[in-house]
C-alpha cells in the first residue's frame, strides 16, 4: 500500500536533532507549530477537512474548522478505520476522525521559495493503510522538495455507492475516499506556499491503491488543473479496473443489508448510526472496491478515458518492482505444491493453460511458489505497467522504471518462513520514504540506491524529467519501450522490459488487451483479495 500496512507512531527524534525554536507557519485555517529534525522540518496532523463523523459520515469532506492561537503540529493523527485486521501494532491508533495530513520541508524553507511539491497517497487496497507511515523528511532534506502525505477514508466509509447516500450530493458519487484525496490536494494548492512549496508545481503520486487513486485523479474533472505531474507505483491504470456505478450500487445494497440496514427508505440514517466495528464486520465478506465510475466525480473508466485522450494530461512516471506478486502469493499460498500449481493454471487459463505451462514450466523455477509469482507478476503488474505506459507515451512525456534489488526488505509482520519475498510488492517504499514498515534497515549500498531514487523522483517533480546530473540517464519510454532498472549495483537502461516479462505472450492471451488482468488474482482491481 503499501497494499497491506500496519500503523506505527512517528519516529522520535533525539534531543540533538531538534531545534530549540520550533518553526511556525500560518495557513488559511490558523497557525501551526512544527518541529525540526536534522535538516528537515515537519508539520504533523494538520486537518484538511472536518471530522467525517456523525452527520458527516458518508458525505463529501467539509471545510475544517479554523482555530485561534498556534496549533501544535508535532504529533501525527490517527489512521482511518482499517477494514482488515492486518498488522496494526497499536489497534487503538485508528479513528473515524482521520482527515489529516503531514507536511515535510527542507529546514529553513520559507514562503516564496516555490519548491516542488510531492503529494503522496498511500496504498492498501482502499481498505487499509495510513499516510503516517510515509515520512518525507529524508526526501525533503536531500532533494529540496516539500512532501505531503495524507490520510483518506477507507473501506465502505470511503467507498459506498448506495443510492440513498449518493443522491444526497451533487456529484452523485459514493467515492468519499477520492473526494477526500481531492480535498487534500485542494488544501495543498491553497496552503503549500506558506511552507515554501509551489502551488503551481504539485506532483501527485501513490503506490498500489494509491496509484489507482492517481489514475482516478488523472481522469476526474474535479481534479483538473490541481497538479502538474503524476507518479504511478505498482498500480497501472489498465490493471485497476474500477467498478461501474451500477455494479457498485448492487454491492452497496448487499453491504447495507449485511450491516443491518436493508430498507432503502432508512438505510442512510441506519448506516450513519451503526458502529464502526459493525461496518467493519459487515465488510469481511464484501470488501470495498475503491472508486466507481459513471458519476460526476469519475465519469469514465480511467483506462478508457486515457486511451481516448480525455484526461488531465501531465507528464507521467510509472513503474513496478521486479517480482511484485511474490508478496501476494506468499501471503495466500507460500507452500504451493507442483500439483496445485498445474491445477490452478489449468483452472485460471482454460484452453490457454498448456501455453502458460510451457512458458512458465516448473522446471524453470526453484519452487512452484516462484513459478506462480512469475506468472502473476508478468500477467498483471509488469505487462499492465508496460501497456499503460504505451497509452501514455503517445500523449505525454512518459518514463518507465523497474525496481530490482534482490536483497530488498519486506513489510514488518508479513514475512513467511523460508519464502523469498524480495522485490515483491511494496519493496521500493523504504528506499523513497522514511518508511516505518520495513522488516529491517537498509544497508549502506541500499541507502545509496534510495538516495538516487529520491533524486530521480524529485527531479521529475521539479521539471517533468527524472534526469539528474551524475546519475544514469533516464530516457523517455518512447516507441522503443525503454525502461530504467533501479539496482544497487548500477541503474541501467533497457529495451528488454516487455520481453523479460513476456508481454507479447500475455497480450495475445488477454481479452480486450490491454484492459483485463489475467488469472484469478487481480490484486488492485475491484475483485482484489486481501
């Protein structure tokens, strides 16, 4: 999200790291007092909308209440309610009152500095996760950028297209989480200059479901003109197939019935008074599917809008990790047998199963787990990134990357004994952020790779090109399909991405290429397992 991510408190700074005079900023809602850590300053737990509780539950985000005096901004807010029980170190560190964001800037940045802004949306299958896990101190300090990391409503509190609710707002939408993200982006546009950021140079970025949120913003008329560039990590727009409003309303009505609110005449009031615990319980068999299309917030399926050229066109950086699906297979069936592998390929691919087995023979991999991971990585993440890049590159400057560190850490609490999860989904996050969920610290050589990545990302945010003096030249994706491989030994340009992941083979098998995920796992789509 990370797709699955627990909540940790903000890392504490040592007394020597803290400035004796905490920085202050005046926003449109009131003054904030942050704190200094090293060569960065952070302002934490800033409200960008009113608490979405009681009568504001299942409603568009409202303006936050202004305050007098100076608000303390040295502690992060709680995460939004989590709709899956995965890895929270502090199960109490959640709340419906969660529409807050954190801002990180270089030490001493002041209004008028006009620094590039990176606006980050966490992943978590739209059901879990929190922006508080993604500290931007290191990126702000190293690259002279401003980083904003946000929370947004999750699960059915964030995505519930029930007619009784959607007809209450002018957008006709139940995608409250997407509305939150756009509200946070608008807050950033209106206030970031006070932190030294440039409101006219904001890069929206996200990973996994956060990348799906980038796809939605790229195609929502409500986000038009609010950002200048976009970064999509491990969540291609052709892979993340959002449900239609009709589909979402059908599942919404089923969810309301499960939650004890089956009567359309009273379901809105009933759901607003239900406990959060009851809503989470009702979602166990019907996880939220993310934003739906077919309303005034998201009129068209994002991948189709992009293919048609009807979207908020900005330069794009897109990429994935070398072995994305190791993460998902490890969490679902890490000790897959040879018999199960063959049976599942047969069940998933029907008449094409023999071709898939010939392309991905068990003899070619150390274990059935790794064979299945390769099948799913190539057919979903890798090739959909390639196909999405193809759609972008004919319209805007597009840059493709692949993260490849065969010794990368994984998520704390997600490790499976004896199973290699390196280079899996979420692997790159520790290299870009002060990410609190890695199972081990980066080595010195990994930290060096992380610094190069931060510079690439910040250069893209600054100018629309990720190229950095003294680092490997990163060419446009272009007609040759060039990608940059990010590796601890050396970053390398390659035109072999499509052949490495057998994208021609998967394109020939896919129905309606490039829009359909292959196989029974669609980790980021509306039928995603978690």
